[in-house]
C-alpha cells in the first residue's frame, strides 16, 4: 500500500511539472485579448509579448506596473482619411466691402489667394454676394479656427457692418489625420493627447493643433502622425488618474 501511495505522489509531481512548464502564456501589454503560448510579438501593435502570471488573464497579471490599470489598454491609432466637402464658415461684414469668416485650421491650409465663394446673409438669404479671398492664411481666432477675410466683388448688395451670415466655398478633397474627439484633452486652454511612449510603458502628454470635429472625429494638423498610438475614449479618465497619482507623490 505504501508503495502505491509513493508511486501516486511521484506521478502527480512530474505530471504537475509538465503542466506548469507547458502552461506558460504570453500577452500583449496593450491588447489584453492577445494571449499566446509562446513568446513573440503582438499581431495588432507589434509590441513584444510578456510572460503572464498564473490565473486568468487580467491587468494585474502584467509585469510592468505602469500598465496594470485596465484603462491603459484603451489605445487608438492616429488614422489618415480623405474627405471631399465644401467649406461653410460663419462670417460677418467686418467693414464696408470686407467679410470676415471663421475657418477651421485644417481647411485654412486648402485655401488659395483669389479663391471665390459667396456670402449669404442670415437675415436675407436671397441677397447672397460674391466674395474673393484676400488673406488665405488669416489670423488665429482660437485653438481650432482662424479668421480670414474676403472682399465683396462689385460692391455686393447693400449691407451694414456687423451683418452676419455664412461664407461658402467650393468642395475640395482633403487628406487629414483624425483621432476620436474624446482623445483630445485640454490644459490651460490648449489641446493635447496622451501618446504612447516609444518603449510602450507610459503615456506622454503631447500638444496638438486641431481643426474641424465631425462624426465624433477630430482632425489633427500637427503634434501626431498617422500610425502613432494614443489613449482613446478613456483619455480623460487616464489623465485624471495620472494627475491624482502625481499629487499623491511626496
């Protein structure tokens, strides 16, 4: 009987050893759904896989403390998109013969001196007037728009300074970088994103210049490039957590 017990323990010991050695799992620090049985790279982002601890795959099984919070797995990639649309900007008669309009920064880059469009007064849509662009670059209005000026051609209909309406320009094709609008954060009135560091272990605050927001996407003119990884829909919560962590530091 004793011999049988010893044999059973012996078999169980080696069987357990075989299971432990063959049950090693490797996961992506950024994409928790990626779990493989051998080391390698994540098929989604290309990061090196890390050996996971025992138990079910969750954020606490990752080896790097910086990535243990589940919110840090909300990563999105900056996309490049092509759109074709007309420019329709709010405007007003700034002074006799001159119409000013607020144009999104990403659209300003598509404007050319002498470009023609129309100004439609809100109070009298039938009295639309032809306008010609005189200041393509314009001047900064806020973080997303610039004020550009147009000259009324042939004097236009009788209008008084301060009259408001819309400046409309012909459709144009435009390639832009876009990110989820929720990924845009603000500090001291300036926009920024949380960009994944080159080693993939932390988020770095990156100032950006933005333009038009549409369909839940924000156009980004500078600060990030297509293919870069940034915090996505949970960016605000990540920033709040980061701030709270820094305030608790001695």
